[in-house]
C-alpha cells in the first residue's frame, strides 16, 4: 500500500475523488495479495507454478498509469468533441432566440420608419404639386415674354431695314447742307415743295446754271423730302419698338419674379426630397437588416431542426462519456491488473481473478463498469481482426494472450506447443525485420547486439529454465544513460532505434 501510495499520490491525471484515489491505492495491494493466494491454489490444481514479485507489483502500478493516461486522453477528447457540438447547438438555439428578438425590434423600427417615410412622401407630393403649379405659371410668363421678344425682333428688323433704306438719302441731304435738323421738316413743308419738285427743270444742272453757289439747296430739299417720306414710315416703327421694349422689360421682370418663386419651391422640394430619400434609405437598410436577420435565423433553425435527433444522441453520448470517465479509474484498475497478473493463468482463473477484483472494488466503492470487457477496453476490433489475419486464433483466450504480449510492460514468455504464437509474431513483426534466434545459436550474441543497436524485435526460441545472464539486464530493463545513448551492460544502444 505504501508503494502504490508513493507512485499514485503524485499522479495528477487521475480524475476521481481523494477517497477513490485512496481506495485504488489499497485495492492495488489487495490485488497483489489475491493473486499470490491464487498462485498456490493454481499450483495445487494444475501443478503449474507461477509467482508474484515486487517487480510484478511495480509493473502493475506502471501499467495502470500508462493505460489510464492513454484512455483518459482518448475519452476526454471524444467528450470534448461532443461537448463542443452540444455547445454549438446551444449557441445556435440562443442565437435563434436573440435573432428573433432582434427581428421583432427591427420590424417595429421598420413600421415606424415606413410611417415616417409615408408622411414625408405626402409632403413631397404636396410640394411637388405646388412646384408644378408655379412651374406652369412661370412657363406661361416665359411663353408670353417669348412672344413679345419675337414681335419686337420682327418690328425691330423691319424698322432697321427701312432705316437703312432711308439712310443714303439722309446722308446725302446732310452732306449737301447741314443747315436745318432733318427731323424738323414737316408734312406741310413737303406738300409745299411738291409742285416744285415735280417740275422738269428742278434739278441740279438747272440750279447750278441759274443759282450758282446756292445750287446745293436744290439737292438738299430733294434729300429732305425723300428722308421725310421714308422717316414717316420709320417713326411709327421706332415708337412701336420702344413700346415693345418696355413690354419686354415688364415681361422679364415678371419672369424673374416667377423664376424666383419656382427656385424657392424647388429648394423646398429638394429639401423634402432629401428627407424622403434619407427615410427611404433608412427603410431599405432596415429591410436589408431584417432580411439578413431572417436568413440567419432560418439557417440556424434549419441547423437545429436537422440536428434535433443528433442533439439527443450527443447529449446521451456526452453523459455516457462522463460516466465512462468517472468509471475509468476502476476499469483501468481491472485491465492493468489483468495485464500484469493474468498471463500465467488459464481462462477459468483469469475470470475468477476478475470477479474477485470486482468484488473488492465494490466493497471499496471504486466506480467501474459492471459489464466491462477487458478485451474491448485494451484493444479495438480492427486490431483483433488484423491479428487473426496474421495467424492468431480468434477465441477469447488467444486474443487475451495477444493483448498481454503486446500491451504488458514486461517481455512475454510464451508456452507454444503448436507454434501458433510463433507464426503470429513472425507475421506481425515481419516488416520490423524480426530476428529469430535461440540461446544455443552460435550467433546468439551477435543477434542480440544487432537487435538492441538497430531497434529490431528479437524472438528467442527453445527457452529452458535457465537463461543466459546477458539477458538479465535487458529483461529487467536496467538501462544506464550515457549522454545521448543508453548502456545495457557493455552494449551501446541508440535511443531512437532501440525505443522504436
């Protein structure tokens, strides 16, 4: 008990209560005592002598720690995966609930925003209608002003054309004599001059001949009469042009006023339109957010629905893994005891030892699986099938022997009258370049040294009751470390190969 307490008190991987740990410590000593008791009984019944030694007990403790660490890591990994899956499902369920709340809030916000956007839309519509009315009024004023402009342009063109026609006569008259303003001639004067102008001899040649230096008055009077006749038509055009220009100024003033009104209305419309656009953008953003929220919620719901059955199975598996972890302290105790002590016994006594150990564990309240299958715990079915293909018989006793050979911490001694174990080992270790030899082989030492230095498996045949002393340190694993190598007696071993 003190020995097992020493080794297990510092073993941190053991997941159990302190009471269970102490029970395991005591149970290990009881296991050793029960096996020692059955060794004598086994000899009396079958005349087969077997022993338990302190080395057996240390091997038992070491096997327990190794197997427990391996199993707790494997089961813990499976439990963690299962718990992770369940955690993700729980997160998905919580996410659906949260998304549902968010969606409800967004729909409420969407209703408020839609109502606000509707109000802004009505205001935009009213402003647009008012602006349209002003626009129509401005267009009428523009059309009216354009008509006036067109009329003025036509009158101006006609007046300028006639003025251009009268300009040569006027310039000729002014050039002839700049005595009186040309605009001062009246219609009465023109009528008085008409009889003279109609005379055949009222021309420049006759005037020069008769009047001499004042002959220029003849051409001046003719030019003035011609200017008057033309200017008589031009003056109404000038007056009408001035009137139309005044009308144009009024029309332009009305147009500017209407344009200012239109600009003001357009500014109001633009401001309201900006509010409407912002409201619609907010509404669209809320619609997009709500749609995204619905899609996430739909995906999460689909995941939850699809994994609804898996959740039940995962929950059961998680609980089963926790139970398995709790019972692992006892299951490994039985399995490591089987590996350390059951090898020399037949099937009957192996079963008897397991039952005695289980009873002791029940008395000490050490948790374990009532239906524990030692074979299933220590090796998987795939490995057993592979062993069968390699020549190992498929019965439980042979499989148990195979487990002891491959899992026990000590080197196995096999009683193999039919050669089945040898065939299986040769097939199993063929790829590792198994070396088969015997103590009487002339190259035994060479085979032993090569196997140790190269890390190859070694099978000794025809072993009797006496062993070569050179094997003692190897069987006891008395390795002495020297730098990066290990020594066994006088042999140097290379760790990476030897410990393969």
